[in-house]
C-alpha cells in the first residue's frame, strides 16, 4: 500500500510563524521571568499577538493562526523553564481566539483588535481556572469570604468581590489593544516595503535538536498515571484525610522513582509560598469566618495543596509519557500526520530563529521597526523551505529476497520510456547452485556491471556481514552516486539502504550528499525493519512508502510524473 508523507503549504507557513513565536517565548520568556519583570506573561502574549496579526497581512490562509499557535504551544517544551501544560494551553487558546475573531469580523482592524483583547484577557481567565483546577472550588469560597470580611471591616457599602477582576480585565484589555495596534502597524509596513534581509544562520546551527536524555517510555505507565491522577482526586473528595494523605504520598513517591526531572517543579519557591499562603488563608477563613476550629481549617488547606501537587506532577508525568515515539507514529497514521511533519520542520528551524531574535531592550526601543524586520523575512524562509521540500524520496520496502530490485528494474524501464532521466544503480544477487554468493552493481545509465560483494575474497578486504567488499565495485558505486554526475537526472536510485548506512558505512555519505544537493528525487530500497531509522537519520520529510507485497508500479510512476509536472 502506498503511504504518502508530504507537508502542505499551510502547515509550512504555520511552522514558520509558530517557530518565530516559540523562539520569542524561549529567549525573551527566560529573560523576563529571570528578571521578575511584572506582567511578563502579558508581554509575551503581546509579542505572540503582534506576530500573528502582522503575518496575517502577508498570508491570508484560513486556519493558519490556530495552526501556528498549536506549533508554538508544542514547541514550548523546548523552553529551559519548567514545562507544564498551562503555558501551552494559553498559547493555543490565544491563537484560537484571534482566529475566531478574524473569522467573524474578517481580517480587519476590528477583527484584529477584538481578537487581541480576547487573546490577552484569556491569560487572566486561565489563571483563575488554573487556581480552581489546582485547589478546587474551595479557593473561590475563600476568595469571596476574605473580600466580604474586608468589606465588612472597612465598612464599604458596595460589593467589592468582582472589583479586582474587573480592574484586571481592563488592564489586560489595554495590553491587548496595544499589541493589536503594533501588529497592524508592522503588517502594514511589511506590505508597503518588504525587506530583502534573510534569516541569519548561526555558526553552530544544528539541523535538528536532539534530546540527549534517554527515557524508557511506556504506554502501560501512561495509562497507570491517568488512573493514579483520577484515583487521587476521587479520594481527596470522598475519603478522610488519613486515607487520601497516605495514597497521594505513595503516588508521589512512585512518580519520584520514575520521573526525577518532573520533581523540579516542587523545588520551586513559588509552589511552597502558595502552599503556606493557601493553608494559612484556609485555616483563617474556616476558623474565623465559618466558625470552625483551626485544625479543620489546616486540614482543608493541606487538602487543597495536595490536590495542587497531584495536578502539577500528574500533568508533568503525562507530558513526559506523551513523548513516546509510538504515540507519534499513531498520529502519523491519522489525519493529524501533518502536525508531526510540521513540528520536525519547526525544530529544524528553531536554532536559526532563536539566532534572529534581538535582545528585549532592542525590541522595547523600537518595536514596530524590529518586528517589521523580523516578520518581513518569512517569505524568504518559505521559499527556502519549499525549495528544500521539493525533493521527494520514494521508498520501496520489503524483506530480503522479496523482489525490491526486480520492481525497481521495472519502474526504471517505464521511467525511461517516459523520457525521464534516471541515475544510480541496482544491486543484483549472484547465485551459484541455488546459493547466494554475492552481489553485483549495475549502473542504470550505462548498464555497466561490476562485482561488489562476494563470500570469497582477499583477507584485506572489508566485510559486510558474511561478504567481502570489492574495492573496485565500491568505488564504482560511489562514482555513480556522485552529485556532479547526476545533475541532469530526475531520479537517482540506490539499491539498497540499510543497517550499514545507518552506521555511516557504504552508501551513507552518498545518500547524505544527494539529499543535501536538492537536485534530484530519490528512489531507494529499504528493508521494512530499517525504514523508521533511515527516515529519522536523514530527517526525510517528503516521502512515499511502497510495499513490494502490494506494489503496483503504475502508482509510483504516476507519483513521479506528478512531481515532474510541478
């Protein structure tokens, strides 16, 4: 069955916008939070709003904003700060609210301003929701009781319960309005005078950030974590403190053993400050306002903090398990397969985007000019990505002796009949009395044939498994795959790529050069067990997999002809 993996234009654009936004969150977010600058979350939200609104003046695609927010939210996991779902949810919701506003009111001044205000005030509502989720609805009652008590003590004649929230909504709305105006100005500047500056690629640029920390992912643990969270929350609500305290402590100890990194969140002073304040406030309200004893108030406060610990750690450990490659593979088989492809593209671009984010003080001095320069480069970045994505890799998969080479020969014949130039080689099995004694290489352009592998050979020859490598055959294959020899070929064939190439042997360097050259489409044979490793090693984005067992050669021919017409 033919499986196509090719990223759509809208997801490429979302990847570019989302990566710029994520780079600003990672670089400027760390700066703002480390300096404890007030309203830092609002400043970061404002930067995101400016990026979304200004890019909307260049790209008008429907659904682009929420996709960009989704990319940025998922890339937030690259931030050096402690990772929880809160910031990711906030980013995605901000993008969604701006998307909805522009859908209702159009990409107009009204649509942008209202969308920006809604997106900014979401930060406030999410903070309120977070407190309710973390500490339960009791936190609302404590808030109301404390303000009612203050109202009574100060002899105030009107209800002040909603006054702080209304004031904060007004402040957040002003932030949103300012961000929308900056975004509109930046977008208008770009449309009037596009920049010719290109993104700077840092000297230490790496094509794909690697997660060096190994972790034994487990679907069973993912399910178990969900059960532990639900059980803990149910026990908090329906059992005595003696039961829920023991169960939750044992749950936390279990998580401590498996997820050491996630416990950094409990080491933060902010958590323990809240722990003390919530416990004291609850004890005070229950003992004085609700006329209960102090001990019950203390227990209620501790109960709320235990709930917060379960939520914080629970979602953290779920986030870790959700990185499981099996879960990614599942999404790759669904209609969400564009998302992992876009994310891989984003992680490739992230170091370059970070290198182009100026210091906060530079942005603060002249935000419109700085953002105009940053955002105006997205067209050039889109052109570069589409040029890189123009290459397509056709993978013929199957097991040993299943007929990969035979199918490739048939495909090459039909391509030649269509006047499509083909380079590369096939590796044909050499059999003597029913036994495979080696392989020969056949140049598809000249039909020249040379010995490549044999069971018997010189002791000084290198080995590939049970076979000896004949140097003349090896050099012959390397010469065939030389980039300079394939400039006029539409397709280059390599039969085959496997374990030795994954270990940087045999044809590994040749494949690497051909992928980087951006001149040819590739047709490669790969055994089933090596497909994932090959795709990952060379970061192949646009590819189609054709299984030999159900391959119809006309399908792959049609796919190649379709690319030929582009």
